[in-house]
């Protein structure tokens, strides 16, 4: 027999954007695949939390009829009185890293931006894989924002040649080739 929806029952549809960027936990369950629809009761608030997959960071919620006080909060509790679709938007977790001038015979400037406070390290590695200099240690949580580091050939006692600047977090690695003239 089919169930008859009570007037107090609402459907909540959950989705993520882009696909596979993360998952959503609603009350006590985590749906296996998205989009997913479940029936809930008007008058009983639901708790919804976004979880980013590796390589992504949660950005904001998009809802069909409810305006959240803070759509960038990773978790919210909300009474849903009408059928509602809830989409968690995620951004790729990439670090923006730029090194210039490159090649250089003197100073390099390393500009980088971090989307979310996280543990990172920035290492200068020789061509044969030896650590030449650790510019940023991964021991502390690095704040989000835009940063700049000056790398001086003389101070760092760099000889001419090729080095690699390795930018690393728990789920992201980027290498940039540095040419010291």
C-alpha cells in the first residue's frame, strides 16, 4: 500500500555542486548518492552539514525557498515547512601560487593564496630531491589569505641551476620549477 503524505510532511532534496565534490549529512544519515530526497516533518528542524571531499572546500548553500542567515556556514539547523531543495556548493581547493621573476639571478618573489586555513609546507628542493630550504613549515595551521615570500639567491646560498618549489597540504601538491641564473 502506498503511504499517504500527511500535510505536515515535506520532501527535502539534497544535492552537491560540482558532482562528487562532497557529501551531505542530514540528521543521522548520510545518503550514499546525490541528489537524494527524503521526507521530513514540518515543525521538526533538520540539521544539515556539508562535508568536502579531498581537493574541495565547502563554499555555500543554495536553497529553493529558505533564506539562511549564514549560507556559508558548513552546518545549519532549520525547520522546513515546504518541499525544499538544498544544494551544497564546493570550490576546488587549489592554492594559487605564482613565482616571479623566473628565471632570476637574485630575488624570487613567491606569492600564494590559501582558500581555507590549513596545514601547508613550502619547500625548496634540489633537482635530485634534497631539501634545500623549508620556507613554510607544516607544523602550524596557516591562516587563509594572500601571502608573499622573498627568496634571495645570496641569503639562501643558491648556486646556479634548477630547483623545485613544492607547495603541499594534506590533499594538494603543486611543484614549480625555479631557475637560478
